[in-house]
């Protein structure tokens, strides 16, 4: 018996506008939103990776204990969270459904460094989650 051809999916008129700028951070969101098309129906916010990359030198800082080591990126994350909340607020006032994305783990060649980045990035992603649910 020959397989039954699958029904052709209905094509919806969908479009997307990429407002992001390479290297941008949360501070750049208001300028990007100024280019939001008037017929936009949804928004997706994906920031945090550049902020984390700009602070990757913190992974080389010296610490006398695990507690001290956790405090080192803590201030950078607090600054990011404040800027991130402002970026989310700038999106929310548009009154469109908003998808919030977390930062992805980098694909660094050095396995040990990749693990360090993943752990530090989790702190930035936690700030994103706190903002999204708070």
C-alpha cells in the first residue's frame, strides 16, 4: 500500500523584523525598539550574552574561598539585572506578547574554560529568570 501524501500545511503570512545589533547590550534596547514596526504583534528579547562576554575577565580573578569566588561575578550580575529590568520594562510598555530568551553557553575550545563560562553564565541567566517571573 502506498503512503498517503501528507496534507499541505496552510501558509500564514508571517514576517519577522530583526532589530538586534551585534555586540549590543541591554542599554541599547530603547534605540532598537524605536525601529519596531507599527504592525508588530509579538516581541522576543534575547540579551545577556554580550554583557557576560564583556565581563569574562572576571573568571581570572583571584579568590581565597568559594564564597569569595561567587562574589566576584555577583556585582557584574547585579548591574546586568538592573539594566535588564529596564530593557524588559521598555518592551512591556509596548503591550505586545513578549518572549524572554536566556543566554546560550559558548562553544569555547578549552573544556575547563567552557565549564567556568557555563557556571558564570548561569548567574546571568538566573537574573533573566528572576526578571521574567518577578
